[in-house]
C-alpha cells in the first residue's frame, strides 16, 4: 500500500508519477519517479501522534492528490505534481479487515466503507475533517456454514462490490450493490484457488505509455516472460451484411494482429449489431437481444409486434442489412425510475419521417412525424448518434433528423454539407464540447467539422491522414471519433487490414491492430465502454429463452469477446 500511482492528463509535463511513501515513526517522506529516475522529495510531514499506515489499504488518488489512510482514521495527502503534503486530522475507529478506503468522484469526496455482518455504512469526509454517515446498506444474506469471510473490495459512488469467500472448494463469489436501485446482484465468481484480496477498478482509455524519446527507452527482451492484463475492449467491428464474423479491438497501442481469442465466427447465424450504449449492445441473432458482455447477462426483446424491423432484417438479409440497418436507434436511459431501454425505428417516406418505438415489451408508432422541405435520403450505412438524450440521423445533404425517445419530440436541423466524390464521412459527437461532429476525409487530409447553434458546419480541426501506399490500398474508412481520438481502418490488400488511431491531444498516429482477410466488407465499428448496467426484466413480462436455444452459444461467444480474465 506504500506505492502510489498517478497519471496526469497534462501532456506538456511528465505523464506518470510513482510515489513511494516512507514511514519512520511519526515522520513521512516521499520518493518519486517519472518513469526514468528516482529521487527523494524535499517535502516531509510529521504528525503530532504516531499511527501506522493501514496495512493492505490501497492509496486513493483524488483531485490530483494521493491519499494514504492511517489506523486512527487520519490521512496523509501528497500531490505528485506540486509535492505539497499535509495531514488530514480525521478520526475513525475501524477494523481494517472490514473497511475500504475509496473516493466518490461525483461529489469529489473521500469515502470510508465500514462493514458488519448485518449492514454496510458509507462515510464521507467533510471539509471539517470529520467522517459523516452518508448511507447505510443492508448486507447480503450469508450462510455462516459456507462463509469464511467477506470484505468490501471496490466502491465508485455508483456501485459497491463485495467479495464473499466460501471455502477452497466453493471459491469466492463477487456481489455488486447498485447505489441507485438499492439492490444486490451476483456479479461473478473467482476461481477456487485464488486468494485475491484486492480488486482494482479499470476504466479503459487510449492513454499512451510510450517513452518520450529513444534515449530514455528501456528495452525489454523479446523472450521476457509477462503476465498480460487484457482489460476489455474499445471497439466492436462487424460486417454490415449481417455479420458472420465479429471481432473486438482493444484501443491500446501496437497489436500486430488480432488474437484468436478476440474473434467470433457466426457461420450459421448472422448477427446484426444495431447499437452500443452505456455498456450494452443491441443485437439481432434470430431475435432481438440486449446484452451486457461484461456481466455476461442478456435478455430477449419481443419484436413480433414491430412493423418496421422485419423490413430491416427480413427478406434478402444482405440488402436489408446494408441499406436499412442504420434505421434502428438504441438508447439506454440512466434514470432508473423510467423504462431503461428504448429501440426506435425511423421510417422514411419521401420527405416525411415517422418513428416506431419499443420499451422491450411492446411496439407502437409514435404520433410524432417530421416533414422536411426538400427530399434527401438518410445516409446509407451511417449509424445514428445518441447525444443529449436524443437520437440523430444524418441525411445526404448534411441536414439531421432528431428524435427524443422519452419526450417523443422530433425536428429537422437544416444544416447543409456537400460531400465530394471519394470523400469519406463519419457522423459522431464530441461530449467534451457538447456538439455534433462530421468527419470528412480524403487520403491526404481529414477535417473535423462542428455543428454550431446556427445549424452550420464549421471546420475546427484538420489532420494529415495516415500514410497509405496506393499500390497496396484496397479501401479505407473513418470508423470512430470521440473528441479525443480518431480511428481509421485501412484495407491494404485482400489479406490484410490495419487499424490506426490519432490522438487529438498529442497530434500523432499509432497502429493499434489489424483485421482479418475476410473483412474487406467490414464497415461498422461500435465504440464500447464497459459498464455494470443491468439487463434484467420485469418477471411478469419476461420473455423466456430456453436453455437449449441454438442462439445462446452465439450470444455467449460474443459476450466472451469482453473478458477481464483473459
């Protein structure tokens, strides 16, 4: 617990800091590394009374500062950038075996979780250095005959995770408590031989770990043994004809090829991926499913009442998938007091647009329609953008049809954009600036356009495209943009494809992986951010899936693409 790790987002300074805290009686010192050298900080701190750092309690990084908990409840704080340190003189009596030191980033407060057999208490550190009770949770029911011990292992203000160790034969069970719905769920199991005491929350990102120059680079021998942590994925890629092959590509630097463990072959049951939202996927595999690949849970949506969905997935599935797949919108509402999922099919009839909705149980046509002043078709194969609680569909002239699934309000945004021949387009959103985005690219240059309040597209960034050899190039596409990173997929020949990522902050390209020989038709990439969002349904309206249903192995295989145990 004496080692702290911090990552600063300021790219003009050293990005990583490792801090070792040295405890000598009542004196604390700090050793710092930026990844190249180590030095003792001149900063020291001397508390008025002796109390050891809490054994096995991880430091908490909050507000650019590392925090270590002491046995009396006080806290040693150290900022790796400014090297300022202080003692927070809080007091708390606790059993460290049943306590977790954490943070609530939503309110920017340090947190202590204290557990007894019957209940779990959440305490928040106030500005006067006092711990205040913020919430009490009824502990899960445990059979004392099976349980050796249990401990709280993770907390992030939305979820609380409890690890329950039964015995060597039965192993451990991980439970999660949703702070919004006030309910416990079984999250998963840990193998019987694991003596795991700590769980680390990881939020996937595209943060690069490369050295700043070759002089400082530390070389690792190619035969060095490593244990790899495959921490879920960044994008899911499938063919747009109803996928017979799906793979996931973690958005991390430099993968020479796709691992077989990151691929799924759906040779007999093609799959449509209609959307990715809040850690859930909307899939069609002989039926409509909402899937959480991280928790390995899914539910079947009733779709027989839809008038538009059979047009999209029926008949000649190749034509239907290519031409009409973009007409399905998928949203997840974080407000647990309302229906959480909404599926919206947009229907285009000349200049009139209508909408069909489902909450997972029934389908109905909305009374809302939109009539455009001029005819322009929805852009084929351009996925919808879910932004500001509203679905957005791009039309060929650059205008946009919007629909809010909750209020059922719709409108036409009369923006204009002229696409030139051979120009690649991507419709996206930048949540950092709260704007819709159009990415326009040629083989030489990629331009980022932002939609302003006056409904005009204005260029805000221009990027030199990644170098592509004309003699090798079959096709290329702009596939993902999120405000921080731009992803380009290049098909070199009939056998090889390469995925490149451009970091908008450091303004540089990196190769992050490759695609397979069969994938010359691959066009759809879905960015996926893992979450613990539940997909369970109302028991009274539950649509049952038989245990021997032939679609379950395909669902299991797709969910297996995202596996933190690999």
